[in-house]
C-alpha cells in the first residue's frame, strides 16, 4: 500500500519564486553604562533571505512562520520533531 506524500515548498509572497539566497548584515552596537566612562559594545549578525527573482527580503522567523502555516493547512501532527 503506497502512502500519499505531499511536498510543499516555501514560496516568496511577492512573486511565488522558491529560491532564496542568504545575506548577512554585521553590526556593532555601542552604549554607555553608569559605572564607567568607557563604552561597551555587542556584536550582532543578522541573516536576511533574499528572493532570487524579485529581491524581496525575509527574516528567518518569517520563513519559519510560513512553514508553520503550511503545516497547519495540512493539519500536520508534530511528533516532537521541533524542526519548524
């Protein structure tokens, strides 16, 4: 007995393309603190996914939410996978 397999891909909401590239934005944030005259800083790396077709930008969280919505549409039962 063959099982039905449904495979859906995350698609760009602007143009429907399914191919994305990952781009990084690097920054350093400086701020002062009460107990010192020196500034302290924190480094940050932000991942942005860009549609290869139209250039629309999406965050990783937006893509995860889109995949969650797809699971909900098919009434997917999560068995503890925690992937999405």
